[in-house]
């Protein structure tokens, strides 16, 4: 078994996309898994998941009638070799958890924002030298992309003062340098650029718009204004 995992890992290319279970489920539930596959192939990369993501998106829901069809489709993709399974080191996961959950201080206490599942995926990208992380979860994405805007938003929403642990923030930014977090909506925008929606002919733009709303209602953290902006850009 170990040899198979090592062989699997050796097939991971630098342009691969690390996938979160919630993003996989929302894309698959919306009938758009093909867009993700085409984008990864266009990037000459793989779709990379952890064993926990496999458990959450395939192994566990496949026996639940409410979610089994999406799990079956993902299982078929796994059997077809579309996914690569990789692991992260426990010490890297713990480091990500320690840093992310000590960046913001509220009422003299650290604010816990990131759970082990999200930390594991960030660690997977770090340990496997991968730069693209597909994750619809907002907190982790904002910590990687724009922690200052995140702080300002939380202060306004909660009407309270939040301070930043600069040492933890700087260490986290150094640890995640070069990592880009994208959402399901960015996958669809990339798919549009490489003509995935061309099969709808004169309804190409309408299909893209409908797909964006489909992933929103299936869990992607994208606002209506952001959807309108993406539609304007195409």
C-alpha cells in the first residue's frame, strides 16, 4: 500500500490543484465536475486530495441516499485516475493551526478561525510544493489572500476592536508564500476562458451565468455582486 501511495504522489505535477471536499461537492452537485477536470488538464496538472477529503466527499456519503450520486461520480473519477491522493505532515498541520488561530486577538484572547480540515489542505499544498488550493471556505482563503481586509470586515461586523499578532501573521505569510486560493467560481471563469461553455452555442454566456448561480446555491461563498462582476468581465 505504501508503495502505491508513493507512486501516486510521484505523479503529482507542480501545476496541480489541491481540492477541498466542500468545493468538490458543490461543483459536482451542480453538474460541473467536467469543468474542473478540463481546467486542471489545461494547466497540465492533477486534482489532488487528501485521504480525509476522500473520506468526506466519497467514502462516507456514498452510502447516504441523499448524497450518494455525487459521491458515485467522484468515485468514478478516482477509479479513472483523475484524482491523486497525497498527505501532509502532522507537524505542518499543527503549525498552520497554531499560526492561523493566533493571528487575531479579540478581548485579549486568540480568535479561532481555522479547523483541522482546512489546515490539513494548506499543509498538503506546503508539503507537496503546490501553489493552487481550491477552497470555498472564506476564513482560510482570506487569511492567505488578505488578512487585513478580513480584520477590518470582522471589526465592522462585530463592532469591536481586533488586534493582530504580527509575529504569527508574518510566519503564516512566509509559510504560505506562493500559494493561491481559488474558489469554484474561479474554476468556472477559467473554464469559460478555455471554451468549456462553447457547447451551449448561442447560450454560452447564459450557461456560464447559470453555472455561477448553481455553485453559489450549492455552497460556494460568492456574492451576487461578485457573480455580476464575473459576468461583466466575459
